[in-house]
């Protein structure tokens, strides 16, 4: 069993456990909502919402694979781009020519990276739609 198969097997086990908890809580809410404390009902419904989100997340990871690494990478590039943009706006006049040139070059590379990444995600989505 390769690494991805093990991950999916673990995800299926986790999904099964969450679904069982969700079903039990739903049943308890139906059967005992008339005698339960309103705060407890509210809390249970919040937990149910969290479980439903977790179920969707796990289902997507099983179906589409783990794309969180890609999203983290893109988020980091965007964050660095915005931070550096602000830094340049404030400090460009005080920077030496070499550092300024290299920083601008790095920003251009980040822009290309974000464009390529977003284009790659669009292509991935198109390929998945074609397969269905």
C-alpha cells in the first residue's frame, strides 16, 4: 500500500467516525430537544456544523487529493508579495540600487509564479470536468 492509499484509508476511517458522531448527535437532538438546555442545543448544533465542514473537507481530499500544500504555497507567495510591495512603497528611496533591483526582480518572479499557479489550477479543474 503506497502513501496516498494509506492516507485515503485513514481519511475513510476518520470520515466514518465523524459520520457516526454526527448521526448520534442528530438523533439525540431529535429525541431530547424538548428537555435539553437551549445552550446545550446551540452548542450541539455548532459542533454539528463543524462536523459537516470536516466531512466535506475529507470527502474533497479523498476525491481530489490533498491540495492544501498548493494552497499554502500560493498563500505564502501572495503574502510575501503584498508585504514586499508595502516595503518597497515605504523604503524604495532609501534602498541601494542593487538591492532595489533584486527586490523588484523578485516581485516580478512572484507575479509570474502566482499567474502560473492559478493557470495550473484552472487547467486541473478543466481536466477534472472533462473526466466527468
